[in-house]
């Protein structure tokens, strides 16, 4: 599977994703796309067939077609809080099932939308 890490997430997500399977991970920061608007970012992810990982809650209400989106909503900011949410998610949900879904991950709660 192919993933794109938004600029608001730490780059450690690349290793976390690659450690759980044969996945390809790109980063908005490393692609020099920082500051891109949500509509354009979604369009790029759809074209590249990549699942977006982000902290941007604006993607919860996105109306356009998307390839797959994982939105993190930790109670506190910081690398460790988001990493913990993602690690707990990976223990319960295979990344291969994210395509075509919008997944909102909160402490003790995961919402899946189609």
C-alpha cells in the first residue's frame, strides 16, 4: 500500500508503517509540498493512490472523493501522543483495509466512515 504523511505528523510514521508490511511511504515535507491546501493535497493522494495520514480535522468533513484518510485526534499534542494512538490502531486494524475509508482515531475510540 502507499501512504502520504501530512506535514503535521512526525516522520517516525514512515518507519512505523514500513515495519508492519510492504508499504511505500512519502512525506509532504520531503516532497516540498508544505502549505498545500487540503483540496489539492487530497487530489494528489487520489491521483497517486495514497492513503493520507494527518492531524488536520478538516478532512473529517471532506466532500470530494478520496483514496483513504487516517485522521488522528490525540488529547494532547506531541509526537508521543500521536505515535501511541497509531500504535494502538495498528494492533487492531490492518493497514490493508484502510483504502476507501476515512478513519478517525481518538484515544479509546476509532470511527470508520465510507
